[in-house]
């Protein structure tokens, strides 16, 4: 575990297909029930990520989703949150008025940085509350144990108009705020929530960040939400590192490299 964070992080993750379960498209009202508070986070001119409601006025995603290639924060006005999007119709559409990444996160474009996954978390404030009974914000849960069964809901390339659910994948290892998992995703899945169900309640326990390899196998990496969320919320309330209505103008060891795809999202290859 000593070298768990001696990994090379790549931004705007493309995660390889895992073998635990197939992805289930949440393309009907019945199949999407309970998951509608996950939405697509559109970024003008830069593709999209996945984000989730954690309050009526706030969503959570990966920090690297809110940065441009040159390391500058993307203006808040460039984001649109489409909650429960399926078949080109969202249950709620909201503009964003404020963006706050983790205060310790540093964006270096396509240059990988060790340990960045542990702080790859951001919150975005919506222009007005989402008050629909069917769009209940998710709580933040404790970091899951190794071998815990978790689930991931994400939007991605070739399935951008409806979320997909991987009902069962596993935590393979965890250390210092980073989870290594067998969960799968694809372009656009950055920021996807990882859910752990305990006592019948599903809460967000991690946010998809990147991918890598361990012992020759592809794995996904996520920031443990419980370990990073407090610092982000404190920064958000204090206006630290945020944009408000910006003007227009051996042990597990991971390797990866960054590039681009046609959606504008960066991805990694082990």
C-alpha cells in the first residue's frame, strides 16, 4: 500500500470495460428510478462529464472536468446540468453560477501528476434549486471497504443520451483517499458517482477520476468522496478558487498517458 499513490494520473478518464457486470441502459422511467439525480454535465465546446445532485442547488463531479487545457478554470456559464437526461429530454435543466474544485487540486493539462486522483473533486452551484420529488439529492457515504460491491452510474460516448448503470463492480484496494476498482466507463464518464448501498440506502462514496493498470489488468480510479468533500465545501463557502458568473471572453502501480477524442474529452491508455 505504500506505493498506492505513486501512480500517474491522467485527466478526463476513459475507463476500460470491466468484466463484473454488463452496463444497463437507464432509458425508461422504470429502469432509471432512483438514479435520475445523476445527470450529464455539458461543457460548451468541450464535451461532457457526469455529475450528481448532492443538494437542491449543488452538484458534484471530478475537478478535472472544470479546467481547460491551459490550466484555467472554465467559466461557470459554460456548464449546463441535465438531470436524469434520457432520449434528449432532461427532468431538470440548470445553468451553473459557481464552480469550486478541491483547493489542493492542480491541473496540468495532459501532463500526468502523481496523487491528483485523491483531490479530483469539484462542486458546482446551480442557478436555481431542483425541487422535483423524483430528483432527490444523494448523500455522501463512508469510504467502502476493500472487496465491497459498488455501483456506478455514468454517461459516456455512444451512450450520451441516457445514463448507464453498472450494478455490481468491486473495490480492489484503497489508500489515502483513492479507490482502485474493477468498475467500467468510457469517454464522458469522468465525474460519475460510485454508490455503496448499506441498510437499503445508496450513497455516493466516490467519484470516477482516471484509469490505470495493476498487475497487467485495467482498473479504474476514483476519489473517495468522504475524504475530500469537506475541503471543497469549505472552499466553496469562502469563495476560494471559484468562478461566479464568469464573463464571456510492486504494490498497485498505475501507468497512463493522455490524449483527446472527438467529444473533446481527454482519456487514458495504460
